[in-house]
C-alpha cells in the first residue's frame, strides 16, 4: 500500500513537472506568436503605406496621362491652326494681287459701257441697252466681290480723322445699287468720331449689301446712330428671314458663305475693321440687327 502511494506521489510530481514544462513552452510559443504578430503588423502597416503611396503615384500618373493627352490635342490644334493661317496668308497674298489687277480692267469695261451709252444713246436699240445693263450688273457684282477680297486681305494702316458718320454712310449708299423694292431708312441724326472713313464706309457697304441680299431684294433696311458719350453705336436692321442660331458663330469665319456667289469674306473684314478701331460688333435676330460700337477716338 505504502509503496503504491509513494508511486502515486512520484507520478503526480512528474505530471506537475510535465505540465509546467508544457505551460512554459506554450507561453514561449505565445510570446513568439505575439512577436511574429507584431512583426507582421509592422509589415502590414508598411505595406498599407506603400499601397497608399502606390495609389498616389497611380493618380499622379493618370493626371499626367490626362495632361499629356490634352497637350497633344492642343498641339495638334495649334499645328492645324498654324497650317491654316499660313495657307490663308498665302492665299490672301495671291488673291490680293489678282483682285487688285482685275479691278482696273473691270473699271475700264464699266466705263466703256457707260461711254457707249452716253455717246451713242440715240442709235442704240433697246435690246442692246438690255445687254449693256447685263454687262454693267455683272461687272458691278465682280467689283463687289473683289472689294470683299481686298477689304479682307489688305491690312493697310488706319488713316484716322474726324468723320461725320452720316456722310460716310451716304458715301457708301451712293456706291451701292439699291434695288427698287428695297427701302433704306437713313438715320435722322448725325454723330461724329475719329475713324478711318474709307474703312468704316466698307463696313456700311458690307452690312447693307448683306441685308439686301438676305431680303432677296425686297424689304426695308433701317440704319440708326446713337451717341453714347465716349463711343458711338450704329446698327443696320433688315426685314429679312434672320440668321439660324447654329449659323451665328460661323458667319464671322473667313470663307463661310451660304450664297452661291458669296465670298464669305464680308463679315470677317467688317469684324477686323471694327476690331482695329477697338470697337465691337454684335448680331441679334427678330429682326436681324448688326450693331457696331466704336470708341470716339
Ligand atoms: N443680314 C443678314 N441676314 C441673314 N444672314 C446674313 C446676314 N448677313 C450675313 N448673313 C450670313 O452670313 C454669311 C456670311 O456673310 P459675309 O461674310 O458677308 O459673306 P457673303 O455675303 O459673301 O456670303 C452670309 O452668307 C449669310 O449666310
Ligand atoms: Mg457679304
């Protein structure tokens, strides 16, 4: 009995020692695991930081890519703009020369017809007079088209002096063929300003011709002047069909025309002349009104 209890006592001591060993091992393992956990935690934080940085770099890269695409687009547009303006200036030079050279023979044709009519009026049969009128009309049209080209391409310096706007308008009207069924309402007042009279006359001619053409030779054109203190404003209103909204932006672009015999150079020339006088031009519909504002000096 005693022996077995001794044995039992020895057994439980051994068991205790074994358990204590296990506990130590387990604690050791726990510590190791905690350490590993700490290391992994640090690695995770490190990774998260790297990921955040990566995201940042990715965003920057996307932004740079966007910017680059935009710049390439801009460069493309700039190149084609440059190409277009170079081409336009070459075309401009040639057209100016041709237009200039053609104006004299045309004037000779017109004057000769006039002379023939005056000198031989008694002997000219009516059919021939009709033919003369056709020659006259066609050469006038050509003169207008050539003037459109010349007004657009010629960039002679402004020659400014004190001008009466009414006299300038009357001079433009004298040189314009007004169809019988078109009524021109001139302003009742006059305004004065310092400007290049010849160029402002071309502005009137262009706006009035456009108005007459838009009304298809029938209707009313009302011209009015306003003195606004530092500036003068004049407007040309017509009773034509107006300008569709989607064309509004295009009408001032060189070579844009909706007419079979148009040059598309009238309004661009008008815009350039007004800009060179440091003025502005606007257009509105219902009724169609082109308004020009020019500083007095
Ligand atoms: N008063 C107007 N009413 C309607 N459309 C107009 C008027 N003035 C100009 N336009 C439009 O603007 C275009 C450009 O005019 P413009 O530069 O003078 O060239 P063009 O008279 O040779 O066509 C015209 O073809 C026409 O479509
Ligand atoms: Mg025109």
